[in-house]
C-alpha cells in the first residue's frame, strides 16, 4: 500500500510540473523594438560620453493584444537580446569604440543598466550586447515610450558621424485575457 501511495504522489507531482511548464509556454512570447542613433565625430578617445537618442516607441499595448493578453496582466519582461549594427558609413567598423553601456528609463521609473559590451571587437560591423536578462523591465516597456541612454568610450577619434541601429528582443511572461 505504501508503494502505491508513493507512486500516486510521484505521478501527481510529475503531472503538475509538466502542466505548469505547458502553461508557462503558452503565456510567454517575444517582441522586438528598434531605434537608430548617431554618434557624432566630436569626441576624443578614452573619454566617456553620453550619446543622445530618440524615445523608443513600444506599441506594447498592440503587441500584448496580439498575444491575447494586456498590460495589466504582464508578469515580467526581460531583455533577451540586443544587437547593434552600423548603418553608415558603409565601410565603417566598431574599431573606434572601446566600450558601451546602455541604460533604460522613463519619466516615472529611474534609470537602470540593461546591456553592455567592453573590449568591442575592432573588425565588427555588428555586435551582440551582454544583457541583464534577469532584470524585470516591465515598468519601462509596458508604457508607450522609454528612453535609452548610451554611455560610450572611444578607442580613437573618428572623422565621420556613425549611425547605429539597436535591435532589442524582449521576452514577455503574462496571464491570458
């Protein structure tokens, strides 16, 4: 009798774990945002500076609706991936940039660092940033817009403005409608 009871408990726990995983899978989705910014050629080397960027529009309400949820049902949003790609000049690489740290903020929520890259490869035209994918960014991304601040340190002076596209992939966990 004791063995039968143990088997029933093990089966129930296994079924419960599998069911929870399936529900989590159904309530998890990703969406992308992007912005483009320009680093002007006015900066010298080894001096940290902030790169101005436009507000990032989220369209999050529509993205939540498309995935059968709503802003108030979102449990957590994490930055899965961030890729920076040089848009112009065409033949430019990241050789001018030593390090880059990226921060997110809104008018209502104070700034926090979300990604960084130190010792940026000189030959790269595209780089994957190291992300803090364990930070819950839902207070920032659930709104209509958020601000990104790029803090850069250059390796060398450069003669042209550099336009860079930042592509972000967010992972969302939410309850269904």
